[in-house]
C-alpha cells in the first residue's frame, strides 16, 4: 500500500512538472509578441514626438534603438519622406497593399521574413503632423523577445529530461531494492534453516540422552526382573521421563503465543510468589533471598507469562550459587517503565558464553534444556519490553524493563 501511495505521488508530481513546462512554453510566444508590440508602440510614440518637434525630419537621422532594424515614413502618395537607408528617401513605394495598411485606422503588426532571411517584426501605423499624415513602417529585430521563447523551450526540455532521468533512476533503484529484498529474504531463509538445523541437532542431543538412559534401565529390568536394584532403575526411568517431559513443556512454552489478555498486575505479588517457590531450594543451598519491591507498583501484562520469566531467572540465580550467597530482587518505577533487577553473587558467566546466553538450547548446566532465558527474552519482547544481562566474576545481574507501569493501589 505504501509503495502504491509513493507511486501515485511520484506520478502526480511528474505530471504537474510536465504540465507546468508545457504551459510555460505555450505562454512564452504570446508574451514575446506582446513584448514586441509594446516596444514597437513605444518607438512609434518616440518617433511621433520627434516629428512633431522637428517637421523637417532631420533629427530622425540620429534616432536609434537597440532592437530597431529600420523604419520609414511615407506620405499618402507613397513617397518615402524618411528612411533609415538614406538612399531610399524620395523614392516611391509601389506596393499598394502596404500603402493601404500604413494609413489604416488602427496599428497592426506581424512577423515578416526579411530579404536577408531574418525573421523580424513589422509594425504599420501613421503619424499626424500639423501639415499632413505620414505612414510609419517600423521593423524590429526579434532575437531579444524570442529569448523568452527559447528560455521556455530550454526549460521544458530540461524538465522533461529531469523527469525522464528521475523515473529511470527510480526504476533502477526499485530494481536494485527488489533484488536486495529478495537477497535478504533468501539470506533470512538460509539463516532460519541453519538455526532450525542447529536447534534440531541440539534437540536431538537433548532427547537422545534421556532416551538412552531409559532404554538402558528398561533393558536392565527386562533381564533381571528380580534384581533388588530394579526399583532404583525404575526411579531413574521416571526421572529421565520427567526430564523429557520438562523439555517438551519448555519447547511448547517457547513456541506458543497464547491469547491471554493483558491485565494489571501488582509486581510485588509476582515477585513474592516466585521467591516463595524457590525458597526451599535456596535454603538448602544457603542462599539468602532479599526482595525490595514497592507494593503499589503495577504493570500491565500477562500474569502467567511474566511469572514464568521471573521464576526462570530467580531459579537460575539460586542454581548459580551452589556454595551459598545472596539473591537480590529489586524493582522501581522509572517514568512509564518498571525496572526489575535480579542479581546474584554467584560465579558469573564467561565473556564467550555471555554473547550466546539468550540463544535457544544454549546452556552451561549439565542437565539444562537451554530454553529458560530464550523463553524469558521472547516473553519480555512480547510485552514490548527489554531484558539485559551483565556478568562478572563476582555475580550476574539481569535487568528487565517493562512499559506501561504506574503507581496504584495494591490489589
């Protein structure tokens, strides 16, 4: 739709430019004609004024103008009383049609072709003196007036060329952008296939290990059903099956995009619930849990999905401190955003692993699925928030930013 709007706008602008160029060229010739008639009329008035002040016509010999080719004064008998060419003074004009036009009631002008081949503008009029009326034949050069036409023609040609070049460049850019878009799509498809292959290999590895254990213990039970260790083997089968079930659950959670409606959630309640779920595990690992979250801080989101994120990160923090430590969960409002920070005093994450920490199936745990942080990132981005992780040799801090926060009543 956006491309169509751009195309229509471009076509509209191009048509306007072409219309403007043609209209300007079409109006140029009448303007040039008006300029010539106006100049001729001004010269006619100047010549008439000179004749009135000098009836002998001697002063006309010094009369010059920039665009004036020549002029002549003829009496009613057709005798040249004055001519720019002194040799023609006293000769007779034998063209009766020209003589009639010289003494017509109104002035008239038209373009004519001179004997030299030049196109000129010729004005026919007459001048009244105290003694007689003389016909005036005034011939002007047109090159200065025609400059308007030439300039309009050049402008039209340039604008037509610019429009043509513009559309050609637009076509070229469109072709290149189309090729670039197809190239990006192919690269994205290849990258997606590569990621799917990598995820498939990791998934196969994660599934194969529990299946191998289940198979081995089941074969042991099959061969030695009366062995006292059969019960232990059955427990291990159940454990491996639960591990597979956990993997499948994480995969479904990562792949799904449920339609739960967003609702106001008191952030302190979500945090306290997650902390309560891991409190027993934290006590066994001698991990101190510290919570600092305002009870009136409310965010809008999917309660279950946000709780899943907090539980994943809190559990990761507890498991990162097998020798004990402190896990701190803090939250505060920053304008329209809620900032949640979960930090631990564990062994931290190495720089080479830090870049891949949100990659699906990447894990540093011996029996982890590698989907916890990837799923957390996906859920936070679904809420139009962000998640960042910083780590050093003395601990890790995960910062979650959620939009739509407000300070309200505790619900």
